[in-house]
């Protein structure tokens, strides 16, 4: 199929934008090597080793935001089962607290290793022009890994999805137990 030169320019811009976003997402999710292999560009896999800063935060804090469907003690039991000490877990609940929470303080903060989200208000401080604070944190440099906790395709913190995420992050080596 032939397309006009003008449409080709638009297509190149669209592909470039999407590729940048996909590479950034793969990097944030620590799967850049797999992504580059999947698009036939394994020769571009970086040869550099993680810096001390990147390796040193594997035992950083896990921060959880959202409306709870389970009790706080169940969250702590889940963490304990995965050998995560309670002093590494921060839980922020409640509609009013979340609307006023200073999410910007998490940016470039190497005390945190993982940010988990259940259901949160759409209008919160620091969301800027993004549709939600979650989208902002996923698409802005300087935040550690953000994971949405979902059940039945809705943001929801449940015992099973929390256990699965924590277990997977430890198994992948991203999170230290």
C-alpha cells in the first residue's frame, strides 16, 4: 500500500513516540533487554552494570496507596510470609489523606523500591495534567517502579494480588526479601 509523503512523516512521528514510550516502560519495569530482543535489536542491549545506587535500594521500602479490601494486618502478614519486615512497608489509606498526599516527595527518593496502587481518587495533589497520579508516576522520570493492583480489571488491593506481586518482584530479583 502506498501512502503520501505527508502521511509517512506523521507515521514516523507516531512510531517514534510509541517506541520511546515502550523503551522507557521496559526500562522502568526492568525488562529492557527482553524488549530489545523482541524487536530484533539485541545488539543494542546495554553492556553497563547497574550502579551502586540502583543495586542498593533492593531492600528499600514498599509504599501502598488505596482503598483497602483487606485488613492492614493481612497486608503485614503477606509481607512477613515473603520475609519483608514491617518497617519496610508504608500504607496510606483514606480518600482525604490521599487527596492531600505529597506524591512529589517520592520522586528521586531512593528510600522506596516499590509503589503499589489500589483504588485512589482521580483528583489528587501533584497529578498535574495527567489523568491520574498513577499515570503521572508511570510516565514521569524519577519514580521507582509503580504497580497497579487490580482484581476483575479494577484497581483493588486484595490478599491474592498483593501476594502475587510481592512474590514476583522478589523472584525477579527486583525486590530483596
